[in-house]
C-alpha cells in the first residue's frame, strides 16, 4: 500500500532535480518492500509486524490461557519476585533469586553473561554480568543450565514449542512425538495437560528454578488480590498454585514484543526509521543471505529445528558434564530420541541481539560479525555433529565484505528495541529486592 504513495513521490523528486542519493533511498525502500513481500506467507509486510504489548487481542496466545490485563500484571510481578524462591537447595539461598536472575531486562532478558545463575549465585553488577558462584555453595547445588539461556522477548511468536529443543507443548512440531513424552525427559509428561509450550514449560520452570507458590505465601507477599483478579474462575483451592503462576508468567511473557525496533517502525511506514546501511543489510537478510528461509516467523524465530554444527556450552566453558548437560547438547534429539533430530536446535528470535555478546546455544560466538562470518563460510565447527545432519541451507553464501557489514548493521541496530526496560515493574507488591536478593546483589541494586 506504501508503494502507490512512494512511486509518484520519487518521480516528483526526479523532476525537482533532487540529489541522486535521496532518490536511491526511496528506490531502496521500494525494492526492500518488494523483496520482503516475496518471503512473506501472505505476500504482505504485515506478517513481520509484531503486536503491541498493550494489544491483548492481537498478541499470539494459548486458547487455554486467554490474555487479560490482570494476568499480565500478576505475571509482571512474579517474574521478578525473589519471594517465590522458597525451595532452595541451601538455606543460604532462601528467597534470593527469581526468573529474572537469568532473564535480565537490561540485558535484553538474557543473563548478561554466558551462562545464567539462579540459586547459588551472588552479585548482579549492572546487567547481571557480575553474578558469580556464591561462596557458600558447591557447584553441584547451583541452578545453572548446560545451555545458553534464550531471551524471553517475542517468545509469544514461538510459544507453541519452547526451549532450544522445543520439547514443551502438545501441538505444533510436537504432534506425532507423543511416544517420547515423559520418556527421555520426565517433565515432558506435562504436555498431556494440553497447553502450548510456554504455559507448559513454566510449570516445570518453577520446579527447576526452585520456586513454589502456596496460599500462605500469596498472602504473606501481598498477592491474594492479584490472583483473585487474574483467576476469578479458578476454584479458590486451586488458585494460589504453581499452575496459576505459570499461566500468569506466560501471559506477561507474551506481551514482551520489540515493537520499538527501527525495522518495526519502517514496516509501519516510517521510512526514516532505518539508515540506508541497515536497509541494505535487510536486503541481504531477505535475499542473498537467505536468512529468512529459516528465521521465517514474525519475530524471525520459528518452531523449526536445524543443526548448524556450532559448539556446545561445555566446549566453550569448563562445565560439569552431567547427564542433563549432555542431553542438552543433543538438541531436539535429546527430547525425541530420534537420530534425525540429533544436534538440531530451535530457530531463535533475532530481535535485541545487543544485550549480551554471546551467540548460539553454546555461546560459541562473541560478536555479530563472527556470527555473520560463520553463516557466510557455511563450515560447521563442532565435530560431534555428523555432516549428514547439518542443515542443507547452511552453505557458503559468498557475501562481499560490504554485504557482511550491512547485514551486521541491520541485525545490530535495525532489530534493536532500545527500551525493553519498560517491561520491568518499578516495584513489587512484596517490596522485595529484585531480580536478586542475596546480600551482594542487594547492595549493588541499591536495596539496602
Ligand atoms: C538459572 C537460569 C535461569 C532461570 C533462573 C530461569 N531461566 Fe528461563 N531459561 C534459561 C535457560 C538456560 C533457557 C534455555 C534452556 C533450554 O532451552 O534448554 C531458558 C529458556 C526459557 C524460556 C524459553 C524461551 C523459548 O524461546 O523457548 C522461557 C519462556 C523461560 N526461560 C522462562 C523462564 C521463567 C518463567 C523462569 C522462572 C520460572 C525462568 N525462565 C528462570 C535459564 C533460566
Ligand atoms: C538453516 C536454517 C538457518 C539459516 C539459513 C539461518 N539461520 Fe540463523 N539460526 C538458525 C538456528 C537453528 C540457530 C540456533 C543455532 C544454535 O545455536 O545451535 C540460529 C542462530 C542465529 C543467530 C544467533 C542468535 C542467538 O540468540 O544466539 C543469529 C544472529 C542468526 N542465526 C542470524 C542469521 C543470519 C544473519 C542468517 C543469514 C545469513 C541466518 N541466521 C541464517 C537457523 C538458521
């Protein structure tokens, strides 16, 4: 619809004898719009426009967990609530960690470091970068995962099946995998509840991250009225439970959309939102780079699984090689047990890549330049991954130096919403310190 406005404008500018630079700018916009339309399932730019966090009817949601303002509000507190940490491995950690220990808003909802630390960590720094093992903890008792945390930004757009291996959720890619539910990973039994991945995963997430809601806790932390508003139709005996917490957390997470990114504004018609270089980079992304063949969803994520042969986390850092970690390294195969799924990982969103400098599931790349170089070379680095499993689309691209620089500019700036801190509450009903409440973090966060 933009085209019809822009073409006459271009003609006008030529007549007016404007600089060729400016005309080129308009042509670039039109070319880019046309290329994007050819990749879009409905041949329109709309496919790539993310719903605004306040537009609860337009945001993707689970029919079994319809979005309401009350649920979103409750979830926005609970995600940060250190008071939920009531089942720690060590008393030292009691009520000192939260979901946001590993999903820090200022680090684009990643941990601010290569690996997240929930219970068993101390300190925060500015964006979570200074969180380290707590001196009172054994390594084995810490809440750390053998894989890099995913951001929760835009998670609603790939919520059907969550985690790097997509193991949660009863539908989507998991239809036909029922034989594996509860087999290689006991928790995937929860898929029988029939929720989408996000709603399912967060039930297990609370257990994994040693959190527990009870009526008594809801009362003492000041949440009763919030639960009552969010779940008026859930019987009181079942209202203040981990399942309700999971549904509220999921509702909140579904509203975390990066709608202020320049590319989003450009899609909606603000041609000046992106620089010429970012637009050229976008063209590489959709055209020669073929990036959108896999990063195909509205948030450039997808519940599709590919092996790119990148290194695992235990190849980047020294980390305990327990069964859990080794299973993570197998990707989707660790969930389904199928040979053809081995070493395949979910296509992650590409918005807000600036927050941490750790890329891919094993944090094996430290800059977007390195990532783009990796895709351009098309050469797997991990010899654990058999060649025949590597994605066919992962092959040398032959990008020029300029194209690579442009592509990086699109990823780094065009897809960065610089204000995701707006999703962080100013304070919690409990008045607890967050996202961490160990003594060191409390000092750094100014909670004392
Ligand atoms: C110890 C760090 C840590 C804590 C604490 C933590 N997470 Fe995560 N989170 C991770 C890691 C690591 C992954 C990726 C794990 C995987 O894919 O196997 C992840 C993945 C996710 C995802 C999946 C996103 C996607 O695109 O599939 C969601 C949603 C999520 N976490 C929500 C939460 C919630 C809600 C909590 C609190 C109940 C929480 N996290 C607590 C580390 C953490
Ligand atoms: C074959 C499908 C496929 C193609 C083509 C593809 N990607 Fe990806 N991309 C993935 C998958 C899968 C991952 C996660 C891989 C992993 O960590 O094991 C990923 C990860 C990434 C990451 C890291 C994100 C993060 O959070 O760590 C970036 C950045 C990225 N891709 C950009 C691109 C760009 C740019 C292109 C085009 C040059 C591209 N991708 C082409 C499937 C693909």
